[in-house]
C-alpha cells in the first residue's frame, strides 16, 4: 500500500514538473504580442525607404477604379490622383516588353457590373476574387484615399518659415485571385509636408505637395510589400 502511494506521489510530481516545463516553453498571449494580426484592415503608420521597381513576374493585374473620399479639392486632389497613377506605373509600366500584363479598363468595368460590391468603399475578399475571375486577372488591386488630416505650423512676423503637413490615410488591398487570399489588406497612414520661407506675406507652403508626398509614402509601402 505504501509503495503504491509513494508511486502515485512520484507520478503526480513528474506530471506537475512537465506542466511547468511546457508552460515555460510556450509564450503567454501577452508575450506573443508583436506587430498585430495580418489582414485586419486596421491602420498602420508607414515609413520605408524601399523603392518601387518594375514587377518581373508573369501575371495579369486588374486595378479597380480609384475611390476618393478624402474631401480634397482642386490641385490637392489632382496631385493625389497623379501620385497614385505614377506609383502604379513604376511597378506596372505596361510596356510591350513587360512580362506583367494590365487588364483593360473595359474588362474591369464589365466585371464590376457583373459582380457589384455591396459596399464599394470596402469590398470583401470574395467580391474581389469574383471580379478578378470575371476579367481574367491573377491579381486585383483596390485603392481608396480616406479623409486627409491637415495642419499648418510655423511663425511669420517679418520673415520666418511655415510648414504644411498632411496625414494621408489610404485603404489598400491586393488579392491573389487563384489562391483566393489577400497579399495586402491594410489601412495605411503616410505623412507629407511642405515648408516655405516667408518674407512678409510673400511665399507659402504647398498643400498639394504635402498631400502628394503623403500619398507617395503610402503607395511605396503598399507596392513594395508584394511581388
């Protein structure tokens, strides 16, 4: 009887030790916190020095119509659109020698009419996949410019400097149609600024340039995150 009791005590101690050892090896849910869960669509501030280069993979990409709910007007709106197009053309120049092909605008429009989004400002994965399949694309890109936060700082008495800053937020998605998965799905923030030296009331910072630089930051992070 004493031997059995002794044996049971030994077994319990061994099990307890094993449990402690396993707990020590496994990181706690707090320790496991790193950079967040991918593909949540949450906003991330970005800053990267990576350069956009031409894609060298053989696939067809469909770029969906640009969605602008930024509230920008005039030159700022024009330069934001220009920054989006220029960034895309760096990665997908659409030259005769380019191995990556770009779906035609008519093909994309027909696919969107065939498979309209329930919410055009926030399409779901399955909706983007359906549009990609309908227009024969391997990848689908969705780009939306969200409301821009603007701020002007500095001083001006007789002479001084003024800086105009724009915090640009963009909703950016890239879908692999065949794999039916997101390659990128985030809201991204980029900061652009423009500074000028003022003498009396001559000279002022460019709001449009600040917006453009913020958009370029977001697009650079987006287009260098996947091939």
